[in-house]
C-alpha cells in the first residue's frame, strides 16, 4: 500500500497544483471523484488494462460528457499513457486531503458503538474545533465491536475512548 501511495503522491500534488492555480479545486475534486468511481467499476477496470485501447478511447470511457477543463483532460491522458489509472483511488484521496488542508478543514472519522445523534456529534465537533483551531468535517460510523464509547480519528491524532480499549488496558494492567 505504501508503494501505491508513493506512486500516487506526485500525481495528486500535480493535480492539486494545477487545480489551485486555475481556481478550479471544487471542479477537479468532483471530476476526480467521478473518474475514480467509473474506473472502479469492474467492467471498466478490465477494459482499462486492454493493450488495444487508445488514450482517446480511455478518456471517452472515463470522462463525463460535456465541456471539460482541458487541463484535467490532459492530466487524465497523462495517467493513461503512463499506465497509472489504477492509482485513481489514491490520487483522489490524496487530492481531497490536500484540498481540505488548503481550505483549513479537518476531516474526522468518528466510530462509535451506537449511532451518534446530531447533538452528540455537534459536541464532538465543537471540542475538536477548540482543540485544533480549524473547521471540522465529521464522518460517522457505527462499530458494535467497540462495545461502548467512540474512537475519533483526526489524521495524525487518534482519540480512543472505546470501552473495548479501556477493557484491554485494564486486562494488561491486571496481568502485569
């Protein structure tokens, strides 16, 4: 996985720079999301590796109809010509990460044992805003294996307040 990220990182940075320099971050984010979803379709994925498929055919297959940013079309052609279309999921994820940093938004994943209501989520968002001094975007997930509590993944910082983790720490303390 780290090798895939290593390969994808320069493409994501180049895409981000191009989009930012031309004031098209939201459009490129949407286009990258679109081509990532299309390329992820198993029927399309099989075609993308076919040696008889020309770059222009790949672009017609992946791109939405309509008038597109020519820089995006050229970027996608470069990926196709270099055999890097399989990196689209990672390029898209890294692009979104760079975009969030540029916009000062912290993307957070909150896994909880039970579904969080809006009030609980808002309390978490406010606490994270105070701690990190940035806008916070939360993605909620339910993970019954946590038994209780929640795990907050804020990129480089993970706050584990799950009952499962607390029980594991108690068990380790009792055994030693």
